[in-house]
């Protein structure tokens, strides 16, 4: 899980303090990564994309000697 704040390039026009918003989120969910992104400027995108890539895992297929019966 993570929190993504988008359109941060608009924050000056919307009177939004992105750093305060991130601090508030961390008070509620201290262990969740928070990413502030702007597609217009590219800010934050590399960190978020790195996080996504690190979350991807290769599925592991387990081999069982006996069949699994689901009823």
C-alpha cells in the first residue's frame, strides 16, 4: 500500500500545503509510503515508479505431491 498525492503542481493555486498534507497522512498511517507527484513537471515520478517496480514479484508455483481438493 502507498498514498499518491497527484497534481502537486496545482498546489500554489489551491492553497494546499503538500508537506503538511504528507505529515497529516503519516500521522494516520506512519508506515505507508507517501508520494507527491506532478505529471506536468515529473516531480516524484521516479521515486513512485521505483517503488512500484520493487513491489512486483514473480509468482511462485508450489509443487504438491498430493492434489489439492477444493469443495
